[in-house]
């Protein structure tokens, strides 16, 4: 009887050891922890943000955080109205959230103003140091860290190159942008440098609010541009449907800064891979939940960029996409 007991004890021990080894270290650590609540503050709803959220959940799962087990995600959308961010951020703070994840400068600023103690992870931001969200990229200080999108020189030149590849005769290119941020003026300066090097004449069209957008569209038509570039920020993203509709009705090829424009019917987009940023933001969430202060976590740059094409829109505009661009594309919408 005693021998049988010893054998059974050994079997249980071996089974437990094998199960423990089969479980990732991060997951083993989380199995003994409480359930964490992560708040997500974004400009768009969960449906429009589905791909980014999937990447975020995948990143968290790899680190041992599983919804329904030890994780709850509370999503708050401004539904295209950035002025709602302060109330939404305050709502997350009242819920007792463990960490807040934001996308875009307005969301990050609202979260920072709502709390000085709850860690805030920027899944993406323009120029957080210039906007006063962090003290510096290397030493954020305070309770905010995460990722930024500042890769202006590479992005600006590539956008014009890709646009010229699709519309070789384009010599007059418009730029639709919002000057009321720190990131877009930097991007505009780099776009001007790239245009001079390529012999392209740029026409600037400032977008300062939805009320003047129709007048801006009229000015773009009067200028007789051959194509235009839309710079990414919360304002242009909010009104992407109107921008895409204008491009279609005026038969103007347009290069956009975010894939959401192409998914809405736009021609082409080249910019930071947001899904990769959201996936990487999971590591920041894990570090802050593990006790690391956001102040000591440097804000990281983007490392992946994506080219998205819409063949249906290209056909409607009478454009033939060069095979080299089709091969280069990360996604082709047909």
C-alpha cells in the first residue's frame, strides 16, 4: 500500500511538472494573479478598430492575459467626436481601470488630464513630447509611455514615390492636412523636401474643421492638382468618408496616411502599421501591470510600415497599378 502511494505521488508530481513547463512563464505568473481591467480609449468604434484590437489581444495572450480568465477590456469610443474624450477618460478612471490604452494625441491628452496615477500606454501617437504628453521620448516621466508614429522622412518620400508610380504624369500634388498638431507640420516639411527632390509642385490645403471642408474641396478643384495626399490625424480620420467621396467624385487619385481610408473606398494608403503598434503596446501593458513605472519606459518608434491598395477604386479612376507596386503591397482590396 505504501509503495502504491509513493508511485501515485510521483505520477501526480510529474504530471504537474509537465503541465507547468507547457505553460508560458508569463501565463504561469498570471494564473495566480487577480483579474486586470484594461481600458481602451479610441476615436472609432470596436467594429472599425477590429483588426487593431485583434492584434492587441494576441499580444496580451502571448503574455498570459486572457479575457474571461484574468483580463477584462473596457472599450470606450468617441465615435468620431474628439470632444468626448475627457468624459470617456473620466469614466474609465471611475471604473478603477488598471491601465488605459489610447490611440491618437487627443485621447492620450484626455487620459493624462483625467489621471496622474493610472498608467497610460499610447498604442500610437504623433509627437507626444512636443504635445506635452511626455517629458521626452527617452525619459517620459509621469504616468504615460507607449509608441509614437514619427517616421516622417521615410513616410513622406515613399508616399510621393508610390503616388508618382501610379500617376506618372502628376506634377501638381495637393496636400490635405491639419496644421493644429505638432506631428503634421513636421510631416509637411518632409513632404516639401521630397517634392523638391522629385520635381513635384505641392499645393497646401489646410483642414481646420468640418465646417470649412467643402470650401477646401472647392479650392483643391480650382488649383487643378493632378492628385493629392491626405495626412493622418484625428481630424482627417474622422472625416475620411467625405474625403474619399470627394476624391471619387472629382476623379482625383489620392494617397492617404491610414488604411482606414482605403477600407472606406480610397485608392491607396502608406503609413505606420497600426496593428503592429497595438500588438507591441501589449508589452507596455504587461510591464506596467507588473509594477514597472511608465516614467522609466522610453516611448518607442514604429518599425513596420504598410502599403494598402484598392483595385476597385483604381479601376474606377482608369488607373493601372504597376506590377511592382502590387508585389510591394501588404494588402490589396479587390
